[in-house]
């Protein structure tokens, strides 16, 4: 496990807030709906599932996005597999993760399996046709050293204003370098410098309606 773990406060005893970045881990309105709107719909999922599909993510956090992707993959019923690679500098302890994910009873079975797997070791973790690889450490180091590519990216670091290291042009260029032709990326933020960094890295970028309190979000596609 990484030396540094998440440093948390709890709102209403159930919503984790990062003390380091002063930002919640998921929407104060509805975390499930936010993930579905931003990361699943934002990457045209689950319609693209089939074959050996690969998702990569910046910011694993509670594991909510992974669990939602796993649920959507199973519901799609397409043949093939899902590989989910995620980069996390400050992983939650399994106990904190379990507390956070208890807010989503619909995910209880998968959340229990995830927490138990992380308690057992560093992974990668196999859940049938779904595989999870958590790359612990600073993504500015771990992503350039990753040998894989993704068909879809979930860009879910804390707010660019509070966690600028995870949104810089150099890291967005690495995201692009690790994106398959025709691959996509989505994020809740519509910050101009993030969109410009994605464009400079080679993505076609659009601003679309956001979720909840966020008026806009960003979708990006790598030309085929």
C-alpha cells in the first residue's frame, strides 16, 4: 500500500471530505447520478462495452466510479471483459471506503467484494470478467510509466483549483498518449485551462451540460 492515505472529515457521517484538498469525494446531491451522467454517459457507456474494453481513471477515491462501471458492464450483458486501471496518490483505508460506500445500498454486494479484495492485498483484483488495477502513487510518475492504453478515461481528480497537479498540461498529454484511437475522456470540470490542455494534447473537446450544481462538464474524443 502507499505510504500516504486519505485524510478525511465526514459530512453527516457519510460523505467523505478530503482535508488535504477541502473537497468532497462525490456529489452532495446524488453521487450515483453524478457518476452515471459524467463518466458513463460522458463516455457513451455502456453502449460501447463489448470485446476487451479498457477504462482508465485519475483519482480512484472511494471506488464509486469503478463500482458503477462494473454494474453497468454486467447490466449490458455484452461478451468480453472490462479492465479498469486507476491512479490514486492518497488511497482510502478499506474501513473508510466501506463507510463511504455504505451510502449506496444498490452497490452493497460489489462494494463488499471490493473492500474485501483491497483488505487482502495490493492487487490487481479479478472480479470475474472485470479486472481492477490500482496504481498507487503520484500520477505524474505512475501514468508515464504505465504500459497500457484506455478506450475511455474518467478524469476525476479533486477540483482543479485545489488539486492543480492532476490537471496540468503535461499530465493531460500523458492521458492522450495512453488513449486508443477513437477513445474518449470525460470530467465534471469545464475549467478553461483543462479543456485547452486536452485540446493541446490532441483531443477534440466539447463542453456539455454538467450534473447538479455544475452547469457544464467536459467531454473529449481522440481522433481515430
